[in-house]
C-alpha cells in the first residue's frame, strides 16, 4: 500500500496565514475594547456633572377600588 503524499509547504503556508488572521482579529478586538472603555469612562464622567442627571418618571396614581354591595 502506498502512503499518501503530504504537501508540507502547503500546510505550513496555511498555518502561517491562519496565525496572521488570528493575530489581526485579536488586535481589532483589543482596539474595539479600548475604544468602548474610553466611551464608557467619558460617559460616566459627563453623567457625574450636575444637570445631566436622569429624571425619574412620575409614578401613575393607583386606581381607587370601589366596592359595590
């Protein structure tokens, strides 16, 4: 029985390309995380200023219960 021929160069090239892709995805994910962190921190800082506080909605009055005998 003959052994299957393995293209080692092709496997190595695919391995290099996949590592490059994974590295690029990791860098993009880290950049997005840093950008979102900066946005969150700036939003928290601006929310701490007076005048930008959230207002509560007035609660609806409870309905009166009328009992009929």
